[in-house]
């Protein structure tokens, strides 16, 4: 089981809820992924509140934990207020904290992130910070009260997969006891399996599933890959070697000349 | 009175935040409200008196990643 603050989950795949072809396909993707946590946002509602209401009902019907996010917030003030409004709606202390620092890369503003995390943990929030793979920032987030870290492996929605595996490896080694979730940049199940092989605890995905030709099938593929990667990590994979090593024993080999 | 509601200037006859939501047909437990950058809890809306040009944000759940 994976313990994230006050909750325990079996699934290691956290799913975003955006960009699916339809609500029904989103629901099917969550089901086939066996996801227990989904992320959602808050946006301005038009008069009547109908759009948000329908989505709210859909999410409740999925029977999963909701991880609201502060996606799109570019300042500490915006992120903190959005987090408070999300708690009002979803009645959870969980918040996926995003403070975006750069329009093109959607790179987190790590200075604002740490400040917002400190404010929110002080107000009883359980913060899941979307951060880079920078160790010093991560330490500051821990000091600010975060008990889960969510480093990116590539820019949001880029589908590039881990662009700096060494940094992810170092990050894991540096925080052996902190639940680590790779958030952003995963494109294929093999990427997800790869980070799980490095010992990550879970993966958060959205576009890689929602943008696939068959999102529900891709959700299941990711779930299988994540399980495989986790099993492989526990089984201790062989380290790469520079030279060939015969797999068939040489002793007892027939000599014909 | 004139308010800035979700970024747009609007004229609404409302003394409190609850009045305003009702006048504009906003209804539902999934709505969150803020006035001038501060959260106003659901249970406080009826007692929250609005002033001219208050900035009111009304948010609801939305797909996100």
C-alpha cells in the first residue's frame, strides 16, 4: 500500500481528468487504470453553475480520492486562494500545488512554490508539490511541511519521458523515505515503468492517457507498466556492464577439434 | 450596484454575496466564492455584505491534470 498523508491506496497511478474525448471515456480510463486518485481543477463558473456541477457529479460517481490542483496559478497569492477554494468544494486537505513560473515550459516557480507550500501547510493543507528534480528545492519543500514530493521528468504534456534519469536516480536516493510521485512529462508506459524501476512510488499522468488513440486501453497499459516497474525494482535489476558476459556456462562445453 | 464578477463588470441588485449568487442563478454545493482575494465560506455568504466594485470570484470544478 502507498501511504500519502492520511490515506492509503493500492494503485500507483494517479490520473488527471483533462482532455479526454468525453466524460464517459474519462470514467472508463479511471476504471481500467484501477486509479484511486484523480486530479481536478477549479475554474470560473458561468451563471447557473451547470458545467461544474455535472463534472462534480461525475467525479463523485467514480468513487475515488480527489486531489485538487492549482494548475495555471502563476503567483503565490493565486495558488493559496485557489487551494482554499478547492478545499471548500472538495472538502479535502489534499492539494496538488502548482505555481507556474514560465509560460512556455510550464516550469514551476520553485521560490513561489516553497512559499506557498509553507503557507498552506500552516493552514492544515496536505501539500503535493509539483516541482523540478532540484534537491535543494525539495529539501526546502520538506522543511515547509511537505510529506510527498512530485518531481517532473520532462515538461508538462511533452510526452518526452525522463530527460534526466540521473537526476531522478539521485532524487530517489536523497529522499529514501519520502513518497515520490513523478508528475509531468511521461509519454508512454515504458517511461512509467522506467521511473518505477528507479524506485519511484507512483506516477501522475494526464495527457499521455487522455491524448492516446484509445485512452481507456492506454490507461490500463500504464497501470500494467507501473506494476511491472515496481515489481522489477523490488526484484533488484541487474546493473549494466561494459563487457559481454556469456549466459550459458562455459564449463563442460564440448571440444570438437 | 456594480461588481467585477469573474473578471467582468456587472450591475446586480444584491446586498450580500448570497443575494448575488441567487440573483445570477448560481446554485450548487460545488461552488466556491472569494471576494477581493479572500475566500468566503459557503456558510458566511448570507452575512457577507458586498460593496461597490467588489471583485467576486465564483469557481467550480473543472477537468484538470
